[in-house]
DNA sequence: ACAGCTATTGCATGCGCATGCAAAACCGAT
DNA sequence: ATCGGTTTTGCATGCGCATGCAATAGCTGT
C-alpha cells in the first residue's frame, strides 16, 4: 500500500483557483450572509468539495478574534452528575457550532493552573463547574471581556456569573422531610469545606432542624469523593448514638453512604437509617439504587449557563448574572416516608409537605 | 464600579515596544531554544509580565501549523471508566502543554458528525474512546498526517492505531474462574452489538465454556448503558432456568446487574448468583460495591495511547500501531470463589488458577 | 588595533482567512 | 443604446506570531 506523503491541506486560494474566482470570493462563500451570487457560490462549494477543503479555524479565529471554543474547567468528573453536565454542555454548544476545550483539575485542588493561560486560546467564554475561578483569572477575563460562568459554585469575585440549584431551599426541605418522617438524630455529609454550594445546603439543613429543637446535627465532610463520603459515614456509624438520617450533599456520596451502611454495618436502608442525596443523577432513579434525593437538573443548569454566556458575548459590558434553577424532593426508597405530603407528578413521587415554610 | 471597556489583548509588538526590541526578539524569547541573549530575554519577560502578555495560540498555531490540541471523541461518559480515561488523558497531556478539544456523542450513535470537521481545528492528534472513526475520517487523517488512536475499540480501518485491554484473555479467564467456582448456568451481558471490544470478551467467555461442555451461554446486550444492562438482567432473571453466573462487559453494567438481582429479585450476590465485571473502576474496589472484576487500567491505556501519538507525530509515515494492556482478575465479593488459585498481590486478591491455559 | 568568528538582533515575509473599499458586472427603465 | 442603481467581485490589507536571511554586535587571539 502506497503511503501518500502528508500533504498540505487545501486552502481558500486553492479552491479559488479551481473555481476561477478570487480568494475573497471563497471566503464569502463560507461566510453566512456574505455577498456572493448564488451561482458562483455553488461553483465554489463544488470546487471545495472536490478538493476536500475545510476552513482553517485557527486562521479564521485569528482574523475574527473569535474561536467558537468554550473552555470548560471541571473537577470531580467521576461524579456522574458532572458527567451529565459535560454531556449537556457539549450537546448544547454543538448546536451552535461551538466546541469544548477541556481543563480538568484533580479533586480538592483549585482550578487547573493551566487555566490561567486559557485566554491564550482566545476562548469565547469559560464555564467552570465543581471549581471556582481565581481572582487573577476573574480579572483577566473581565479585562478582556471573556465571560465566566460557574455552574454549581457561588462566587464573590467580580464579573463572575453563576448558575446553581436551590441549595438553601433544598437543605430546608430535606430537613423538613426527614423531620416529618420522625427521625431522631441527623447527620450531614458535606462536600469540600470550602465549597459554598455544599455549605449552603448543610447550613440550611442544620438551621431548620436546630430551629425545631432537634439534637445538634452531625456535620461532616465527604469532600465530594466516594471514599471521603464512605469514610465520613463509617465514622458516624461507628460511634455511639449513630444517626438515623443522613443527608449527603451529592448523590454520588449518598451511594457511598448507602453502601457503607448496608454492607459494612449490615443496616437496613431505609429501615434502620434514612439516606437522602442531592442532584438526582440518572442512576438515582433506577430501582437498582432508588435513591431519595433532591433534584438539580443538569440540563437546565447548562441551558441557563449558555443563555448567560450568549448574552455576555453579545454585550460584554453587561453585569454578571446569577441564576437559580428549581428542583424538588423526589421520594424514593432510601428514606423513611412521612405520612403526609406525597404527591405524584410525572410518574415521580414528590414531597410537598410543609411547602409553606 | 467602573467597567473598563474590553481592551485588545497585548501582542508581541506591544511587548517589543516596551522592551525596546523587535517583535521577533519577543517571539524568540518565548520560543524554547531560540537565539536570544539571556539579558534581553529577561528584559522582554519583564515587559511581558507588566503588560500581562499572553501569546495568542491561534496565531502561533497558524504560523507553525501545530496547535497543541488533541481532539478527544468520547461516548458513554456516564460510565465512570471513561471518566477515568478523560481524567488520565487530560493529566498526561497537560504535562506536555497540550489540551483536549472534546467531542461527545450520544450512546449508541456513531461518532459525533461534527468530528468530521475536527481537522479544521488543526488538532495534532485524535483520540477516540468508546467510539470508532468513520472511514472518511480515517482517510482524511491519513492524508493530512493526523494520528488517530482508539482506546478500547478495535479497528479494521487503515491508519488507525488502537490500545485496549486484553479482551480475549479476560473473557477466558473469567469463564475459567466461574467454571472453577462450580456454576451451572452462565450468561453474558455485552455492550453494543457492534462493539468489537465487547464481542471479543463475550466470544472468548462463551468459547471457553462451550469447549468444556457447559450449557449454552445466555448472550445478551446491555448496550453499555445502565438501563440496558438492567433490562437484560431483568430478562434473564425473570425466565425459567435463571443463570447463576453473569459476566458483564463493563463494571458499570455490572453495578446495574447487581442492583437488579438484589433489589428487584431479592437475590443474594454472590450466594445465589455470581456477577463479574470488567474494567475495575475505582468504585468497584470499595467495600460499598466490592465487585469481582477484570482490570483494565485506564491510566495505562492512556499512557500507551500518548506514546503512540507522540511517535506518530514525530514521524507521520510510521505505520499504525496496536497495543494491548494487561489486566488481571481481581477476586472480590460478588462472585463465588473457587477453592484454588487465589493469590494476594498488592493487597488485592487475584486469581491465578488455570493460568496455563 | 584588527581580522575572523560567533552569538544576537532586526527585517521581511508568510501562515489562511475576513473585510473595507473601489472596480466591475448586471439589471431594468427610459 | 444609455443611465442610475444594485449586486457581485477583486484588491489590498491586517490579524499575531515564527523564521530564513542578512546585518550587527560582541568576543578571541594575535
């Protein structure tokens, strides 16, 4: 088999020559809305076709100073919730011809230091999820007009937009739900100590229960990892006076919690202990897991994030935005169910008790 | 708060002016190994620093026709194994200053059609995992000298390199393991019908058992999805003559299988039924799951893939390569254990029985 | 001090595409 | 056939950086 020497890719000039027009005509043929006669346009497209021409996006980006690339900074990819976020984001961006430049960072660390140089890639926007921007990055982006949106993380930095689930409300409603279920001792497995998101959930959870005179809530950190959550749960179940209701700040940690409770301690869930998660990842709804959880729809978060990005790209002087996406408490099989307040909606059992509060 | 109008980013010329040198000097200052006096280099770096200069990678890429971007085409991101692959790849690439341009495709579909235009981005290489390249893409890449490596998928297409776990051997060893464990009726939950990888595992599995006169192996497809696997297992457990040993072509599907067996059918795993997975994702090793599985180390796969890429980039005329990464049968708690052949290695129980075969 | 080198610099150009501007082609109406 | 107006084209230039080549500066030995 003959191996063709790697050839230079055809350029607009090549196409132009073949089609008997100028390079700029070719450029226009590929620019939506540009002024080209339909007939020559066809001729050019034909020529491009036979040459196998593909526009060089680097060159285009250099000329237009827009890349159609969005940077995605992410951590905790092993958490299926974030896998969902990536999928959703990728899908929605593809719909507008954009793509994702991926920056991962190991759990626990701050955003990938390489992210500091993300602007070198002339990205149109930056989406961060499960990580937060550094001040320096925020300033750089502000200066150069590149929007940053954080999904599922708050920020006090200037110029950073955020989209998140309703953390406070979720914490309270889960507390109310478990309280109504008549539990006696409550625990919370949070994420990273410095995750605003997780903290908000925990604070609201404990706040509700404290206000009702429940015994102090056991607050722990699972660091959003499987092992971290397992460890935390192992700890609280080993001691005396073990909790009979645990709220985990993510489904992923709840899975670990359930596994530890069942397989290491031989507990019945939800007979001996109730466990509630947060996110409603797809697995959570399957009978294999059947996790009671508070939903935070990834696709809705992503949708909002993209809306924000597009507004900000259109008018970079606009202020940063904050959005909250609603969720609800999905009643399934890992937590004891209160007598009242269960409503069926779209085939899912939802808790509506104590809604007024 | 005053909002600075989005400013043009500083360029090499700006730095040059400030440092009192020519633009090319600045360029050289940022090019490793270029000829610049150390003192002026410092002066330039200083100037760059104060200006907040960052090289424009699009321009650099245009000039050098190399982008330091690797395209990653992926599917089934919800499978934690692939999350691992992404993480590993991202880490290893970052070590050499490269980044990932992400192309996802929905489960079941072929690679993202947008991938056909991936060459527009002047990527240095393409990594595909859980998907396979189209012929057209393969030819395009061959023509333009862009290496393609598929992780965990075989290919018969020209110019495509592959890296995979030892599918055949795994299938046989798992069969031998379960056979030695004295099971009576075997089943296989494969992936997508057209996944060469999954087929190889299943064929080797069934082949081994057939050769020993075991009853015909129940062959099903889980399509590599959680629901697909659950469905398949549900089917085989509902019928008469239910299997007492299931090999799932991925851990992710094994989790679904275990859930269905335990929670829908009230079966004891491994008392009533043995379930073995494939991949050894991190969760599999945790007591919460404790899955018996055959390992396929994501980091090793990625490492090989990158080696191949680098060789191919260095010399694009080189032939496509195929690599197989070894794994082993990790004996944990979801399958009945044969009397003999268990060896402890690095804190893991490994099966070494019938090794000769 | 000067020839002979070498290490540094700057100049000029090109990478592939987009786009403002002027030239050319076209069209219908007179 | 001619004119005014509208499309359609091509020309020229720039985006920011890399690099071959020639010019310059710096250095060694005599």
